[in-house]
C-alpha cells in the first residue's frame, strides 16, 4: 500500500483525537438525554386527564436523543445550524404515518446522515446502535397489539359446542367475551394477536363434532 503524504499523515492523530472526544461526549450526552426524556414522558398523570399512548411516550424519549445528536453535530458552527434547518425544511411527509416512532426514526436517520456528512463518523457509529437499543427497550414495554373481531358461529346446538369453542379460543391466545347465545348461534367479541390467523381457528371450530356449522369473522376497525 502506498504511504500517505507527509502533509496528511501529520493530521491523523488530531483527527482520531477529535473523533474520540466526540464519542466521549456522546457517551455522556445520549444516555442523559434518554433518561431525562423518559422522566418527562413517564411523568405522573393527573386524574381526569386522557391516558397517554405507548407510541407517543416512546417517541418523546427517542426525540430527546435525536435532539442531543443534532446539537452534537451542530456544535458551535453557525453554518451547520443553518444547513440542518435547510435540510429539515425539505422533508415532507406525504403518506400517513400510523406510528409516530416512524417519524422520529426518520429524524434519527437524518441526524446520523448529517453526522456522516460533516465527518463525525465516530458519533454516527455510536448513535446508530444506541438508538436501536433504546427503541428495542421502549418497544418491549409496549402492550401487545391485537385485532378485534366479532365471531359468529351458526350451528344447530350452540350449547353443545360452547365449551369446545372457548377451549379453542384459549389455546389460540384469543381473548373473548360471549355477547349472545341463541337457538342457532353463538356470538363472541374477540381480540386476536396480530400474528393469529382466523382461518386456522375457523377450521378447528368446523372440525368439532356435531351439526353442520358456519363461522364468520367481522373485523372491528379502530375509530
């Protein structure tokens, strides 16, 4: 490999020292930003106020980290500050974003890209796994998401299969509530895990001994 020019080689120690100093600042700043953001996000809720959603709480925590990263990139450079404002103004969210974390992750990727663009490679390399770790932790605390259905089972003798149907629902990790039972029909309000497949549950119900049956799932959309 060809040796580096002497005029460049003399700057390598300073460059490495600068990157090490930036990473050292990030090691202190990012966990502190995450901790203080969590204190604000998990602040006690006053009685009578609306409940806070898990995605919003998670977004507030990660947004504090993104803010710290951006300020580390800016430092004392006014030119960088104006550059970040200019780049941020170009972002337009054309599509609907269901999870606010997706929007803040976009800002996180922007901040990592900005760090790479101004040659703060150590900061970018440290920031990426740190944000991934924080997202993994906060998302692991999020309640399990479920789909809501009305389950209707038409059969000649509902009482004869009710216990077996409810056993199938429990085995499938489906939360259920019996809404009505008639001479020819059972109706349940159910909550299914996102990965659950209704066809497998339907086939298990149809395979039960007894009269001919019909199974229908009616999904309830969130308002």
